[in-house]
């Protein structure tokens, strides 16, 4: 299987920026696309912050950071992705939006280009259906934060060809990831378990079974999880959590997947998490330290 | 610490761990068992665990001996009269616990704190058997107690603020981290953990992914120390089934219902690591 050399990443938000880091760290040419110069600059800031953090922890030199950044091309037009062998889409979690984007890319990219969707809860099959090249569409779900989490869930749509699956698996390994193959089912594996567990923790808080701090302490010390649930939700964002949770609830109609009432209240109050300075915890905007 | 003497009822797998924790924290401990054979077994259990700790370089032989010197085993209820704190860790059955608590009523001073290590029974129901129910709390340790930092401090309906505060402080003095919770089914940790494991067992039964893929995905994707199927093998499928069934009986909530596959595996005798067969197969020494 020939190695992939040039990869497009559409969307440079939380996941897109992390994926771009993964790709350029693997030594591949990376084309990052955002809708506007402002969003592009924000995305670049996210990537630079990640590298700066690595430098602070002594894991990276400044020279290496510059080297990685040189592998990245920053664009706002889709046409610049024409000669990418793989295009990874990590935009807002909405079927129509993703499908339309692939439809546009289909007219610009070479017929061999593989279209990868980083969706966590939507139907890869539905996204593939409107893409113009359904056999070349596949799900590759990276975990947050993508540069640190080794897992990628590869999910084939009903239409995905065997050739595309093999290419995606090889690409994942080229990126240094561990591949788990999943069917095209909502939430695949990781979110299927994480989301209802997070909802159960929120329900425990609503029911007064514990304070925010005590529930996080219980999860970390009693279960050995690396992060408390509320710490994690503040990183993900309450708005993103609600959308992901609702998608799963619509698919399964299982009450465990329904976002509890507190989530809606917090969103209404603007307590979205780290990005607004307050979620379940408060954050000092300057230092980003959790209270 | 002063001159607080701590009593522990029961020296089984949890009781012995709790005795060790308390003694290691510097308290004199009196552990009561039903027979001198049970006392000897319990003390031997502690000795084995601590010997392993010495072998791994976690404690010195000297520290082990100093800890063991603080522990006294007995079959006499009267020997607990000097205890300011008693932790009940007898068999997980309400009749057995009630009998033990009633015996304490006639022995302890009124100001003593009584803590029950129950994981699935109602602390309120246990407290009702004690002469001063407001002095009873839940103090739920995790297995193995010497290694797990978390302790759930449970407020029963009757527990007063003073008892709760004393319990939290006592837990901290053991080098543990208390979290405070209500006397509701599963308290906090099991309430969150049991539905997650049940979901994993059902998903595996439904063919969502292979056993290894399921465990791997959660270990690598979420950073969990152990995937759910590997973990429930270690806990014991029978132990998990018992806890899950108890929660389902009390709440009627579907997420606590033991999945059919779980019952079948337990019926087959495949209760996990200790039986050499659960979701995984284990060879040689566990």
C-alpha cells in the first residue's frame, strides 16, 4: 500500500487542530482549511499552543515546532485540497453540512482521494450517500486530544469499498495510531460508553449524590479514570455534549443517552466550559487553570 | 490521633484490608471475629498482604511488624468497650449486620462513632439497629483497602452533622480521600460503575465488537486503566451480579438490570479471574 503524502484537514476547531498536529507530526504535508482568515488564525493558534505546551514540558524543541509548522499550508478555499490523497473533515457535527462539503470536494479532488469523516455520532452511510463517491468515504474517529490518544475508530459505511477500508487502516497506522474497526453504528464504541456515563454523573449531581468535586474525585480515585467527568465535560463543551448526546438519544431512544436538564440550563446561562471561562468549574481566563 | 482505639468487626477480605489501613495509620486496632479460627485466618490474611508489600518494597519488614503489633484479635464483644470508632465489615447480609450492630449497642460508649462498610445495603436500615443511630455513618472502602485511596462517607437519614464531620476527618487521618454521599442505592461509585459494566456486557453479547476490541477501545480511547470486561473478570462476575441485582431490586431501573449473558456466565461457573475463566481465560497463578 503506497504511503500517503498529502492530507487535507477541513475544520481547525478542537478536533481538527488536533488531527492536523497528528498528520504533520507523522511527516505528511498538511493542508488546513477554514472558512475565513479569522477562523484560520484561531486554528493556527490552537496548533501553536499545543506545540508550545510540548516545548514547555521538554517534549519538543522550538526547531521541531517550526519544522512541523512548515509542513502546514493554511487555506480558505477548497480547491487547494485538490491533490490531497486523503481529506479529513472535522467540521460541525451535522449531516447536511458534512454531506454538502464532501459534495463540493468531490468536484475538485482527484477521483482516488479518500474522504474521511471524523464524525462521532452521525451516520457515515448518510454522509457518504450525498458525497458523489460513496465507495471512497469512511469514518475515522479520532479521540480527544487527538495528538495524545492512540485510538482511531475506523467505521465503514454500507457503501465503503474494501480498498478504501484497507487504505484507511494503513493511513491510521502511518499516523502512529491503533485502529479498532467498528460498524457504522451511532457512537461507535468510545462515545457509546462515554456519553451515557457522563449523563449518569450529571444526574448524580442533580440528585445530590455528590458535589462536582466529589464526583470527579470518586471517578478518578475509585475508578482510576485519568480525568474527572466534569473536568472532561468542561473541556468538550456543554453545547457539544448536548448535541452528541441528543444524536445518540434520537438513534437509540434510551433514556441514558438523553442529556439531563442541568445541561440545558448551563448552556442557557452561557456556562459552556473552558471556552467561556465557566462550566462545572470556573477558569481563570489568563492562566486557564481550573478552580 | 491521641489515644483513639479503633475496632473492626469482621476480618474477611475487606475487614482485613481495613484493619491494615487503620493500623498503618498508627491506631491501635481491635478486630473481632466469630471464632478464634476466624481471627487467625484474618490475621494471616493481613500478614500475607503485608508480606507481599515488603516483597515489592512498599514497606519495610520493620514497618510491617510495627503495624502488626498494633493489631489485637478477639472473639469477645467486651474487648471493644474502649473503642471510639468501630468499623463494621461483617458478611453482607442485613440480619448478620443487625446482630453485630445490636451487640455493639450494649458495649460501646454513647459518643462512639459506628461506621458500616456495606456496599449495597441501606445504611439507614443498619443504623436503625444501633442504640444511637445518629452516630452511625457509612464508610465504604474499596478493594483492596490498603491501595485504594477513596472512601465513600455515607449520610444515613439519621446521621447527624457531627458524626459526618468526625467520619470525614477520621478517613483523612487514615491517609484516604473521603467523598460524601447520600444513603442511596450504590452510593456514588457503584451507582456510576454498574450501568457502565452492564452496558459493556450487553454490547459484547450483541456483537458490537470483539471482547479485545471493546476493552482496547476504551483503554486507548478514554485512558481507562482496564477495559470493562477485563475489569469485571477481576472483580468477579458473581460479585458484580450480586451488586447489580441488588440495585435493580431497589430501583427498578433498567440500567441496573443484570444482563442475561452475565447470569449465564455465572451459572456456568465462569466467574472471572478467580475461576480462571470469565470473559477471558486465565492460566497458571492468578
